[in-house]
């Protein structure tokens, strides 16, 4: 994993799972049955900045919630796939429709449903608390846990390599 930073230069597209990556994986069940999740605002800042700077951000998750969709839409993300049972199908259709080279894709996942797609992309990454199977195929394991800044960590690294992280546009969102 030492030379992983050189590989980040090719990244133009990020794909993220939600539960265990953008959240800590815990779900609170409300009395009406709604499943509530907590997300990190620093991850949110990095996501919206990446969108503004021209990166593609795709969310693919088995979870489904109108609140999650609203959160991502509010950050400027339009490619949101929720309630997905087969992430590979969504991934293959998306990259075909948008003519994206797999070498330019970074996927951050944390568990078995992410494995197939992570095996195909140019750069697989995961939070420190990911499953062992996912860690074994990841080129980068963030020192941050899911829902605790791992998304910000990897987006910031890519954007710094491209010289897009800290400038006048970074101060306003």
C-alpha cells in the first residue's frame, strides 16, 4: 500500500457505500419504523467540494431512506442509487452509460456487498473498521472509521494531489 498515492492521480470518480462508510453502520429504529442514521459533516463538506470541483460522486447502497437521499441531493450529488440488492449491475450500467474508465474510479466500501465492485475499480479503499475481506482487496485503509471521517480522508487526498483541495472556492458552500 506504500505507493497508493501515485494511483490517486487517475481518480475522477468516487463511489461510496452508505452504511459503514458514510455512517458508522448503526441504525436507530424510530417508533414509526423509520431507520435513522448519523453522518459526519466533514465528510459532507468534502463531498460537496468534490462535486463543485467536477468529480463524479456516486452513492450505491442497499439502504433506502428519503432522508439520506435529501442529504446527498443537498450536497449536490445527483447519482444516488438506494435499495440496491445487486451493486454490480448498477455499477456496470452506470460506467457504460457514462463511458467511465474503471482505472479512474475509487470505490470505498466496508463489507461483503461491496466486494465484487471493489474488485473491478482502479482503486479500492475502506474505513479502518471494514470487514477483513474488504481490507484484503483495498489499496488504502483509512485510519478513520465509517461515519467518522474516512470519506473526507480519501477525497481530501485525491483533491490535494490534483491541486483542488484548498483555494478560494473551498471557503464557501
